[in-house]
């Protein structure tokens, strides 16, 4: 099930009001066609290897997770759904008691679980099941062996990548304190595939920045420290709530482009190096080999993408930085860049790059946006799974936004793979048209 069947855009839009607009932004408020925040569990459970995600939801939530993750019922995965039956929903039993029983049984059977997330869904929210209270009560029983936290992944409150934001924000209050007189530490914020995270850690080490933490950490019980001497660098553009929580603990954001493509990655690394007082000459020396590898990789794909027109429908919140990369480095023409939420402060540098002619939209009104796609007929449209088939049926080429979230696309060594994700559907379309 997608969030679209449960609500229109208003509730979520109210939860995060847009800042005053210095450039025109088309505000859309209507039917949405995006996955809910539960989807984030698919990549988060792979990243945090000692964590378990227990969705308190319906059979629909369980089906969404199982089909998105492709997990067999016999596997011992690190997520599950505590299914709420009709009698729970009708208030005929005490859902808190039922939940305690499920959690106690799970933790008895799985001693490997060190952090348990109770994840709220639409049904648990509808009956106002207080998961914060449940996490506190169960935590008192199972700490210190297991830390129990909660967040909401429901389609009423979250879209797609907001699930990660809610999960990471839930971790911030339990991060250990970095003392005010401790030397500055760098914190990379946002879930990255391990291979990409390792590449960045190597580059920071070469720059001489050795005190580097990652949120999420690979072991959820091994959280990095945070305090007034934390300088944090966002790796993902959809972490507004997490950023606010980190700042609440005194951390300061390093302003940078997001690390997509040669220029985004260079800017991200340079901004961190400058915040830590690294000699600019050393920075250029360290990033030069990666820049060159990425430049060569992209030069092969640029002829396939240059001049091609692209529209982003609002989905993953990666839209603005990816549009900047495709325009500036691949020569693509941006027709419309739609995003579910426009975080003006985090995207300020990215937005500077988008030309005044680019139509920028925030929020979703699926019918109106599809009408514009039909009128514009871009060469490629980035959209959710549910919209791709109908658009392909109308002769339009599409790219699934979800693939961009599931694929390693950050950093120098993934830049060509990122460009290839857009080039492949266009090549396929060109071949079909011959
Ligand atoms: S949380 Fe809501 S939108 Fe997501 S799968 Fe469950 S019922 Fe559907």
C-alpha cells in the first residue's frame, strides 16, 4: 500500500512548512503517490547490523516490507511486523499488553538484537497506540541488554525517505555526549552503503581528519558522540528532523553541496576540510585522483545525456541535488524538479545552481503533475513505481526513484554509476525506436 490511499498531501505538508520563497516554487497539495516511511527499514536494517525493526502495523505493512525486501518468510531477518488484528483496532484487547508479549518473546528468541525500534504505522496511529510509552516501559525491563526506541514510519506522517529521518532523529537523544572541551569531531549523517562510507573515511583520513563518526553507526549500540564541538556533514538531503535534533545537542552543520558527481563530492569534501582547518593545497592533492577517475567515467556518458530533457516527480527528496548534478555535469536540461519537501536551508547551495527557467515544485498533486509531464514530454521522467508503468504506456521513458535510493550513488567512484542509471533507460528507448 502506498501513502496515497491513506491521505492527501495536507497532513504531511502541515508538519513541515516551507520557508519563505526567494524564487517561485509551485506548491502542490493533493493526492500523493509515494511509499510510506516504512520503506526505509529495507536499507536501515542492512546498515545497523545489531538492530531490529518491529513494525506495529497491519498485514498490509507486512506485505509492503516483505515484497520490498524480497525476504522469504523462513529467513531470520532483522525486521518483522507485529500484526494488529481487528480486536486490537476495535479496542477489545489491551494493545500495550499484546505488544509487551510480542517484544518479550522476540527478545528471548533473538539474543543478537541490541537495539529494537518499535516502528509506528497507520493502524497504530489510528488507534493512538503510544509507542513512546511502550518503548520506555519495555526499555526499563530489557536495558542494558537491549535499547528500545520508537519512531513513526506511517503513511500519515511520513513519505519514503522520511522514515530514515525519523529513525535517525530517534537515535540522537541516546548518542553519548562529546564534552565541550573535547577537540572537534566530524559526523557524517545519513545512511550510506558500507563501501561508500569506507571510501569517504579513507579520504578524510588522508586529509588528516581522524575523529570521524557516522550516523547511523554500523552497530546501533556503537553510536558516535555529539556536542558543541561536533561539525556534521549531511550525506542525504532528507534529514531535516535529524539535523534539528543534532543542533539541539549543540552540533553545527557544515554547509556543502551533496556528494553527487565530481563537483558535489569535491565541494562536500572541501567544506569538511575547510571546517577542520586543512590546508587547501592538501585538500586538492587528496581529492585529485578521485576527481580524475570520476571525470573520465562521466565523460563517456555525457554524450548520451547532454541536451536530454528530464522531469523529476516528487518522491525521494534526492531530486534537487541529482538535478543539479545532471544539469551541471551531464548537460541535461531540467524541465521540472519536483520534491516532496523543499528544505531551503539544506538545499540553499544546490538551488543556486538551478537556472531561473527550471520549474521547481514542492509537494504532490499527482494529476496536475502528470498533466504537465504529458504536456512537456521530457525525454525521461523520474518517478515512483506506481506512475512508471502508465507513463511508459504513453510512450514516455521513466526511471524509478526508488532505484536511486537503493543504489550506491554517492562519491567519486559511484559518479559514473549514477549517470548510468539515467543513461540506460534512454539507450533502451533509443534502441526500441530504431
Ligand atoms: S504504514 Fe500505512 S501506508 Fe505504510 S504500509 Fe502500513 S498501512 Fe500502508
